[in-house]
C-alpha cells in the first residue's frame, strides 16, 4: 500500500515535465507546407489563353460539336459546309457557327473562340433555342405578310403612295421601314373595317383625308404673319373641323350599331344555352337511367378471352 502511494506521487510529479517535453518537440517540428491558393480571375476579368486548361478546351469543342449536329438537322447543306470548314480553318468555322445562329435568332452564349477560365458556360438547351428561333421566324413571317398586305392595298387605293414607297425601299431601306410602319398605323383600321363593316371603312377614309388637310392648314397658320391670310386659313380650318365632327358622329353611330348587332347575337346564344340547360335539368331521371343502361351494356359485352 505504501509502495503504491509512492508510485502515484512520482507519476503526478513527473506529469508537468512530460507535458513540457511534448510541447517542445511539437514546436521544433518543421512547418507543413500550405498549398498556394489558386488565383481566380474576378468576374469582370478574363485570363490569357495560355492559362486555359485542357478540360475546358475539350468542353468548348463539345459545345461546338453539339451546335454543329443541331445545324445539320435544321440545314443539312449548311451543316456539311461548316463541318468541312472545321477541319480546314477552325477560326472561320466558329465564325460560321455564330453567323448561322445570329441569322436564325439563336443566342451563341458566352463562349468566345476559345472558352475563357472564369467565365460561366450557358447549358445547352436545343429545344429552347429551337422554340425561340421558331417564334422569331413566325414574327418575321407575320410582319412580312402585313407589309405585303399594306403594299397591295396602297397599290389599289393610293397608287401614288405605293410608288413613292417602292422608290424609297430601293434608296433607303431603313427609311422605307419607318414609313411603312407609319402607313400601317394610318390605314390598319381602314383595312380591317373593309371586311367587317364597309360603310365604316368609307367614313374612316374620309376622316383620314380631313386629318391630313387639318395638319396642312395648321402648318400654314404657323408659317404666316399676314392677318388676312390667317383669317382665311382659320375659316378653312373651322370648316374642316366641322366636317370631321360629323364624320366622328357617323363613325360612332356605325360602331354603336355594330356593337348592338353583336349584343343581339350574343343574347340569342345565351337564350339558346339557357333553354338547353333547362331541358337537361328536366330530364335528370331519364338521363340517369339511359347512362346506367349504357354502363351495364358495356360490362356485359366485355371480352374475357
């Protein structure tokens, strides 16, 4: 017992010395090398091409390969041309890919000629690109149809304007489009009314002429200082305004009658629907029995083979 107590005392006295030795040994150990923190380019900066990784380059090639396969399906001739160009001149090949996508309303994404480190890649979405392309194509087709319709209408009703627009299209395409959009705005309501309400279309034509005459008189009034001339122009303007007032009333009357006719047709539809509903309600028991017989007949005719 006495020896045990002595042993415990020796251990307790030796413990601080042991701990001190351990700490000394740890302090003398060589420091572990810390791997350098990889330098990442800030979002708004790009890294030079030599720093590109092989994996990123391969992913870029896969991106263009997927695009080329899509183009082959949409346009086999263009796909074959681009595939040949890819082996002959990769730079021209990428430019050709982007040109095709731009012409067909597709977005090429953030990829440059070679994918840059630190830039995100847009995931491939062939269906989304195809839907977007088809949507834009439909818009272009719609606009072209409206333009053709407007041109045909002007050739029939306003030949001088149609000739003027044709000449403008050859000399100034952008000016032509602006002028065409303006003419569509001026005549769209008239063109639509000719099919649905010819009387209204005639009123709208007369009103358009009067509005143009009103604008001309206003310009002349602004440009003259002769009081007598101003008085004469003012009287002409008053006459035009009076004629326009009568046309506006006539236009509203025609629209009112058209709306009233639609309301009467709608009321007839409502009455017919109400009668059908009442008829169904009154034959509830009959319809239930009829459907019950149909269900039972079907179950009896089941083929169990």
